[in-house]
């Protein structure tokens, strides 16, 4: 039975560039009948334009598996660190992040 476990191992490589990650404070999710598209965006204070920094395309099955894995990880995080608070009353995209308005 141990041989099956060895045969099922996956060697995953992570380059330095990818390991640095990409900061995102907005995600836009769209879908068709065959795929889910997750666009990760960085919105900057006082800037009315933002660019997609990363796009992930998933099959519906992988999107569902991603959702389950994310839910499990959030539960583990909250068990250790406390509940993650979401401000329900805020509008969808904060353009000023609650700080002072930039002036030139």
C-alpha cells in the first residue's frame, strides 16, 4: 500500500518570483458554463483605475474544491486567531480606504 502513496506524490516547484506573491485587495469572479475566472486586482487609494494583477481560470469542479479548501482553512485560522470581521455596511469598492484624500 505504501507504493501507491509514493506513486501518487506530486513534486511542486515554486519559483522565487511566484513565491513573492501578488498583493490583491479586490477579486472579481465571473463564470461561464465551463469555467470560473478569478481576477485579482490591487486598488490604490485615490486612483480611479486599477489593473488585474493575476487571473486564475478554473473548471467548475476545481472551483468547488477551491471553495471547500478555503472554507476549511478559514475555519482553522479562526479557531486559532478568532473570528474574521467583515464590515457589512461598507460599499463594494472603497476608493479612499477610509484615510485622508491625497492632494498634489
